[in-house]
C-alpha cells in the first residue's frame, strides 16, 4: 500500500471536478435559455411561406414593379 502524500489528494481532485461540473451546468442553462422549445417553434410551412413572400416582394422592389 502507498503512503499518503505520494501524489494528488483525491479529495482535492473531487472538489475540482465538482467545481468544473457546476461551471458546465451554468453554461448549459445559459445556452438553453436562448433556445426555442420545439412546441413553441413556429410552423415550418408557414415560416417557409413568409420567407418566400418576403423574397418575392424584395425581387419586385429591385425590378421596380
């Protein structure tokens, strides 16, 4: 069996890992706060129609129509 003092302290290693995981959890929560939940996302078909309509209007403006 090894003696104490020969290498890193396991308790300190665990404390460091715990602190790292807290930082990661905080970063994840911050990232996910900016995400739109799937059930709150707009209908893809209506979004597609809106984008196409905007594009058609812009093309008409550029053509001078």
